[in-house]
């Protein structure tokens, strides 16, 4: 009397192909993460904007974002600029479009003299529309 099967089936062969489904799933998750976090990285320069009541955003057809950080360093569209480069960039913007608005984001700790100095550079370059960016009084940090 025998207690087992006598017939033998061939054992399954190892897969010789790569399963792409997990790779595609991981890549889609990474794409979703990048899509969600990209808007959060819009402004790389950290500034503590002063608060003001009754401010309203005004849309200008052409504007230049000028940021002064806590130490007084200037950034144009989040690119660091020294005095000469800043002056040249402002002149180029004025030549391209004379009605360009300079949106000045200055940290609350920046000395008033530095802000006036940067405003003077903008006026010398031919840019006379300067808007100050601030937080609303109700905004929390």
C-alpha cells in the first residue's frame, strides 16, 4: 500500500521577467508628492514681513519681486544680488518695460536706511512704481 502520488509534475520555473507594477506605483506616489510640495517651495528667501491693517494686493501686468532678508541682502526673484548686479537688473527691467512695478519684500528687522537705499536704486534705474509687500494684521506667523 502506497501513501503518496507516484506521478511527478514539473516544478514551477523561476520568473525571468521584472515585475514593473511596484515600480510604477512608487513612481506615481513620488509624482503626487512633488506636485503637492512644489507650491510650498515658491519663496526660498525667509523674511519676517511687517504687519499692516487694510492692505490689499494689486495686480500689476509686469512686476519684479525684490526681497531684503534680515541681514539686508537683496534678492531679485529669489536670486541673490550684490549692489552692482541689483542696479543692472533694475535698469534692464526698466528698459524692457518702463511701467514695471517693484514689489519690495523687506524683513521687519531690516534698517530703514537699507530700504531707502534699494528704493533709490530703483528710482535711478527708472522704476517709479514701488509696492511694499506686508502681511495682514490678522495673519499669524
